[in-house]
């Protein structure tokens, strides 16, 4: 029996049938071979003052604390988002499939992360990062307003020389992307109460006009545009009813921005936790903001999360 630690790596159980066909046997028998494939992705971020490591595949809630916690939490969010957004690469033009695939991965990763950090006004940072999985690592830095990233291939796929390059590229791409457990990240900023009050008109789904707010607002755009409320939406938060009426969001009988700060602070956490899955990651900055009187309510809510939680705060749950 193989014992797996409950605190770190996720195990995928692969069942492969092996058919034993023998003329001396009465009938064919099926032998099932069980293989344990360990899948994990760890993100490490280093600033001049601290180092943080987070395992994206570990369901356990993790904390980012200390002086640089907000910056580290946001960089972690954008690294995870970049991994989520990076496209499959089997369609590239390649003379040397393995080398060209690696170079294209570096190019795509750097391009996406640079765009995200530019919108978030985070390119002025000075830090290093490493994203590690069993088959590959991405080692990079943000320095002097520039993102650099290099890929190390720790395990190489088995390739047949006589195969055409398209087939080889598909094999390479599948080999490494099977190692990347993409999870969609969401972020709930510390100033969420003010953002919800300010941008509440953009929360309901509308069938006319451009949805959401411009991406140029960085973290604010990511937060508000991810918090989409369908028509007919209704939710109870701290004994207050939040609902949509005539394309407006109300709290009880008043427009949402008139709600108590505790309701405005907890509402986004309720929304994301109830609408996420185990394929998601939720980064919550200062989870305790405006909720000191409701610690147990907050704790009970966080414990129901199917998504992995990363709490950015100096205060434990």
C-alpha cells in the first residue's frame, strides 16, 4: 500500500488494463496495473525580505503574511493566472520540436505575465520566482521593469525520430501540459467593500453595452469583472438580503452602496466561495477587514470552500 501525505501532493490514480491473451487459457484475463502519478505545482516568490512557497495542488488553506504580503499575494495571483491563460502550443512552426516548444512556452509566459503586471502597475517590483512541477520548472524574475523567465525541462518525453514534426509537437505539448494542473485564480482585494460600493452598477449581467469595467484598472478590473451576478440573483449576508431589481443591486430596501461595511466586506467572499470549485484558487486580502465582530461566521464560511484559499493577512483565521 502506498501512503500519501495529506499535506502536500495530489495523487492521480491511473488504471491501465493489460490483456493477457493465451491460447492455453480458457479465456482472456484482464490484469489492472495501478500507477500512482504524483502531480503538484509549487510557486515560490522571493523578495529582499522574505520567501513564500505555495503548493497550488494542496487543498490546505495557506497564509501569506509579513511586510510584503500584499505585493507577494498579488504576484502569486498573477503567476497563477498566467499559467491558467497560457495556450496549448502544438500548432507552432518548429524545426527542432523540443527546443522550439520550450522557447515558445517561455515567450508566451513572459508576454502574458508582462501584460498582466503592466496593467496592475507591478512591473516596478524587484523579486524572483520559481514555478516547479515534476516535469518542468519556470525560473524567473521581475527587475528593472522587465519580466524574465526560463524553462527547465526536468523530464524528457520519449519521441520517435521517424515521426513527423506535427505528431512530435503534439506529444511534447501533451506531455508537459499534463504536468500543469491549471486552476483558475480569483482575487478579493482588501478594499473590496469600497470597490463593491463604487462599482455595484457593473455587477449585474447586462445584455446591452460592454460588460464589466476596463482591464486597465488591473486588480480592480479582475475583481469586479469576475463578480458577475445573474438576473434574479439573491443572497443572504449577515441577515441582510442582497438581490437584483431593475438592473440594480440592493441590500434590503436600499441600494447596495448604503449597506454596512461588514456586509460589503463579506458579500464578495460569500459570492466567490459559493460559486467556485476545486479547480479554482481564491486569494483573499485582509479577510478580517470590517469583520472583527463576525470572526466565527467568517471562519465557518471559509471552511466550506471547495476552492483552495490563500489568505493574505497578518491575522490567522
